[in-house]
C-alpha cells in the first residue's frame, strides 16, 4: 500500500478513485518528484519530503487556478482543516496558503503578505480573512482582508493599513 492509499483509508469521504482513462492508480507528476491520485470528492498529493495531503472543494479549485503544483503555491503541506472564527477552512502549501469561507470564497495568500498576516495571527487577527488573492510582483505586492490591507515593497517591507469603521 502506498502513502496515498494510506491517506485515502483515513479519508474515505473522498469517495472512490476517479478513472482518468489511464487507470485509477497513482499518477507520477511531470516533475518526477510527486505523485497524485484523484478521487470523486478531492485529490491526494504526495512527495517523499512532505508526505501525503488531501485537497478538495473550492480550495482545490483555487489551487488549480493558481497553477497547482507548478504554481506559486506548489505542493500541499497540510490537509484541509477548519478554522475560526466562523466556518473558515484552509490548506497550507509549500509557497503559501488558501483560506475559504462560505461568505468570501477561496483566496490565496503568499510571500511577505502571508508572512505579515501570519505574524499578526492569521484570520483571528484584526484583519480577519482574506478577501482577495495576493497580487503584484517583486516591486510591490498587496492583499486585502476583511478589515484592512497589507502592502509590501522591498524598501518599506510589509505595512498594514486597517480599515477605519
């Protein structure tokens, strides 16, 4: 049994494996490092360094939109888990995180914006949950949250602008 099979045994709600036409077994990913297997309700990704982690729902869709394992986020390093306040959920990845709430949807946070948000206390901070993906480049990045914005520049670092109610 593989690590993906072991993870699936712990997460039977993922449903049966999806037959991709090449069989329903594990796929070796193009980087040669990772393996994946799709199931009816999600996927499990595995690397020797990170182990096996499941990803599903709107977080899985957002992750695919960011490029999946080839994107800025890379491989998952956690299973999807719940968080508060409210009905929030998240997955952490090698290069960032995706947070989701029923009201706000799924948004990715990475780089210095994510680092600052984590330092402040993630979704439990005064900023709350993300309301946008991190955007920008090496000269400027920003991310908006329920009650403020984090802007990063190389010269100024990550600066928080709180919304004033």
